[in-house]
C-alpha cells in the first residue's frame, strides 16, 4: 500500500490544485447538509479556491518537487500552457465568488447551491486546459457546462434568467452532440483518441472524408462554445438573462478554458494542417469580427453589448490561431488572460451597480449609467479603463494583446485577416466610446440602480480596482507578462 502511494504521489502532485477544489466541493456539500449558512458556504469556497491557487503558484515557482512532465492515463497533461491558464481560471472564479456573495445576499431562496455549481464547473475548467485526449476533452467540457445550466437559471424568479438557462441548455446540448459525432468520425479514421497520435495518423488519413467531416464538426462545436459566428445566436440573450456574477463567470472562466482546449486540440492534433479546417476557421474569424462588432453598435443594453463584443474578440483570437500555427499558444494565452481580466472589471461594475438581487432586474441598460461620473467617479474610472482596454487603446493591456494579434496575422501573411482586425477595432471603438460618453453625461433625475456607498471597501469593489491596476500595469510595462506568456508552452 505504501509503495502504491509512493508511486502515485509524483503523478498526482501536479493535479493537487484540482484535487483541492474537489475536496472543497465535498467540504462545502457536507457543510450545507449540516447547517445552511451563506457566509460559511461562501467563506469555505473562497478559502478552497485560494488554497488551490497558492499550491499552483508554488508549483510554478518550484517550491514543490513536481515532475517535468506528467500524464494521467494518457488523458490529462500538466504543462506550462495548462498552468498559465489555470492561474486565470482560479483568479476569475475567485472574483466571481466575491461578486456573487453580496449580490445573492437578498435572494429569497437557498443561496448555497450556487457555490457547489461554481466549484464543480471550475473543476471542469481546470481539467479542460490540461486535457489532451478526445475522451477527456468531452468529459471535462461537460463537467464545465452542465453546472452552468443551473447557474444561468439560478435567479429563477426572473423569466429572463430561466430563459437564459433553457436556451443555453438546448443549444449547448446540440453543440455537444455535434462535437461528439465529430470525435466519433475522427476516431473511426485514426483509431486513436490521443491528440498527438491523431497528428501522427494524419499522414495516412489526410484526405479521408471521415476525417475532414469529423474535424469540421468539431470545429463547429468549438465555435459554438466560444460564441463565434455564425454559431453565436445564443450569446446576447444568455448574457442578458444571466445573473450578473454568473455572466461574469461565463465571460471569463468558460472562455479561457474553451479557448485553451481548442488551441491544444488544433495544435497538438495538427488539425490546422487540414486545409478545410483552416478555411473554416478563417471564415468563422471573419464573420465573428464583422457580425460581433456590427451587432454591438446598436445595442442599448450593456450586457448584450458585451456579449456581441465577446463574439468579435473570439474572432481576433482565432485569427492568431490560423495565422501562426504552432506559435499561437503564447499570444492566445496573453489575449484570453487580458480579455478575462477586462470582462471581470466590466461585469464587476455591473454587479456592483446592481448591488443586491432584485426581482425587478439589474443595472444593465445604458441609461442606468448616465452621469455615473458625478456620483461614482472611481467606479467610472474602472469602467473607462476596461472599455479602453477592450477597444485596444495604448497604455492599456488590451492594446498589447491586439497589437500582437495584428503582428501574428502579418507574420502569417494573412493580410486580409489583419485588415479585419483593424476594421473590427475601428467599429468597436465607436460603441465603446458611446458607453464612455454616457458615463459623463448629465445624470438622470431618477436613479433606479446605484452602487452601495461603501462599495470601495467591499471585497468585490477592491477586486475591480485591483483588476484595473493590473490592466494598466500590463499596458505600461508589458515585458514581464509577455515573457511569462512566452514560457507557457505546450509539451
């Protein structure tokens, strides 16, 4: 027995952060069974996520004797690429917890189950970034997605929240079925589920109709999960209907995890070598940039606007994947990390403005923010920095990532896609500036929603301020962040 533990320990140690979150899930479940307490449940969740993050950082800093390369059952691999994305999944999950606690404080039904769903979904996200097998791809993706259905519909007393959960459930199930069928076709062609072995098999099945069809179907499924056009129809409605902290989770954790898994699959499996997939991704990227930005122009609901904006940003990241192939991981990591932080800031402001749960809804319309500067100047500053970063304005982190996206398109001789990024950024600048101008207009006489007077000393308020400082720091002094992202390689 001792020998078995000794042999298993070096293999399991790199997965300790995931194990800590799983243990936290069990502890929280037992705590709820013993006594329902919103404070206790929220505290245990935050402590568990912090412990997992601390262990992960310790592993990356070399505090523990972690083996150089670890693979469990040929399904999961912990490498610098996975660890980089895990850091931002932990940070985003913690941020969502800090926003959810005050928001659901006045919720009339049980509040504690939300944290169970969040922890379960976070485990799925952590496993997604380390999956390198079609079986682990699907299992970890569903582990992320299924709890999300409940989280989206958690504010069930609002019809829009129920609609949000139901739409995502039906459409996501369709996308999962498409994804699974694509996996079946790829397995039928190659006889393997492992990404690297699929890449080795491409020499023999390069022109196989089953292989091409399977890769195309998987590309469609991935595009849906990323809310890339033309599989974007669910995005705006789900963003609008979801409770603000859950929309924050959807915009940050799920996007980081799905993009990391997609990049690993496309690069490790050499799927980008298929001309059909390359062409499909170019079309999806172009449509995402155009449709996402053009649909956002006329939006008056801030959550819908950010939903359409996310479609465009996924298009920018897919341009990187198509353009530079094997070197795409570092730039996509950078882009998704900054996109997640910026989404945390913007949705964090919406959550703080909504203050606590109300049956009437949230502060999601633009007119709710009219003249915000005159009563909440610091909150306005946070929102302004985040919008400028989304637009790619210099001295913000968004400028650095968008600049690298354009450079990668030029390096890959994808001049058309580079032009699309520039055009999409120009359109995006229009609606981001429109939101910023609203913040400085004359205030409305009637204020429906407002942040609490002490928002800046609450955990959620401190979180959005810290995220703003990080976005500004990376925009002014990006070298350390670029070096870290460059080292986050796939083994």
